[in-house]
C-alpha cells in the first residue's frame, strides 16, 4: 500500500529557528505570523506537490484550526485537513455536527487528529484538570459518542464523562472522517485499536517505531479490527548530505542554552509517555544527536512534541522513509522550518524519488 504523506500547517507562526531565545532576542522580523495570506502560500505548496493532507494543529499559541481550515478550503481543492481535536474541550455531539458540516462544505476533505493532551500546564490553562489516565478514559467515551452521533439516529449515552439524552446529528455526511489517534502510551494504543482508524507515534529510530506499531497492532487484533499506522517527523533535505547537516548544526547553534535547560526540566516532569521517549533520545545533550542514520534528535532539545527530524540528501531521506514504510507505516506527517521553503525542498527533491520507487502514489491517485 502506498504511503500517504501529510505536511504541517504552522498555525503558531513560522520561521527559520526551532524556538525563540529565552531572552526574547533574535533577528527582527524573522518570525512569520500565521496570517491567512502566509498560510495560503504553505497550503498551495502542499497541494502543488500532491501531499495527501495537512496536519492542522490545536494549541494555546495557535490560530483556531477549524476557522483556518475552513478559510483555506476555498483556496485549495484537493488536500485534506487533519484537524487536531481535544476531547473535553467540545461536546462530542457538537464535534460530530461540525465535522459533518465541514465534510459537506469541502467535499469530504476532513480528517481528525484526536489529541488527549500531554502538557498539564496547557490543559489547565484551558480549564482541564483531569489526569493522564482520566483523559484517555474521556477520549474513549468521546469517540464512542462521536461515532454514535454519526449514524444520524437518536441515542442516549450514560458514561463517566458524558451524559447524552436524545443525542442526534440530523445531517451526517456519508463519509465519516478518518480518526488519527496519537500517543506512545498503552492507553493511546488501546484507544486507537478500539475506536481509531490510524495510530500515530512520534518519530523514533526504526526499532522504537516498530515496537510501538507492534503493540498497537496486537491491541487491534484483540478488537478484531484493522487500523492504519503512521509516524511524525520533521525533515531537512538538501541536494547533498553535507548541506542538510549544516542546516541542522545551524539550528542547534541558534538554540539558547537557557531555553534548552528550561525545556528539559519541563520534559522530565511531563505526564506524556511520548514526550519522555523523545527526551530520552538525547538526554538533554547536544553531543550525539544523530540517534540513527539520518535521524536527528535536535528538535527535541527545545521543542515539545515530536523532537526528531529526517536529515540528509534527498536520496538519503527517501531511503529512510522507505525503511519506515517497510515497518508497516501507512501515513507520515512531516514538518520543517520554515514550512514554505522546506515544502519545496522536499517536494522537488524527495517526492520524485519516492514516487519513482512506488512508495508514494502519483498525485490524484
């Protein structure tokens, strides 16, 4: 089965550095605000090169993904929008209603990325005080209610986190959006196996990704379900390997040591299993960041979430993607800094090689 590639829509802004210095200093004007004109440029590049979709994130520092995706859907016409959705921040019946409307407006171009939340501080800023395990219990109920609502039939639901009486979506769309469930914990794997369509893990060396996929597949087998599998990486691809590693080195050189230490303290205390796995790849040290050939853990020094990047020549990056695809991955979500220029670098350098080898289908197929 061909690999589906997704790009990232930088709703929190964009730039050439991974994170702002902790002092707030930096090159004036280097950051790009996530305004509609700039995001349109990124989206047009994504559509130009035939990516399947775009991860449209949710977070305290992001523009609202539903509003931006709706606006962009009138400017691009093929790419799907993988909208990040936090259970607990919206009613599952209302989410189903929103999703059905989005499907009608865009011709069925919605996908959902279910994010239970791993940053306690951010969750509490939104008024959510549940623990890690409680959030997964709620997410399980959320998808149960969402799927019941999508049938278009009236229903009641009595759970721990949701009580619904006469729930109904009056105009469900014929195509239910694929649900991508992210996480590295057993709870995430069980949730994907029971209610999700695709299990997504943050990028690790192949052995780590293979382990996570095998665990999720075992839980899916117990549920007698077939689901897809995917991973999430940044990417730095250039004409030569030396050029790509030079860019990676410049990113590290631009990281404020104070910001690195601040981030590592935060990561050590996180509830997120995936975040702890990201931090364990480098241990906060800049000495040995290539944790596998062409797999670089430098992003994870300062950035929460996925901390790894595929780094190398176009041929090397294509080879590494082919290796991950051979592990059973059906989806790969990529991002870079800045997202516009790097979409062109990847689209012109790596994608033709992947299509030549049959790893990625031709656009429109």
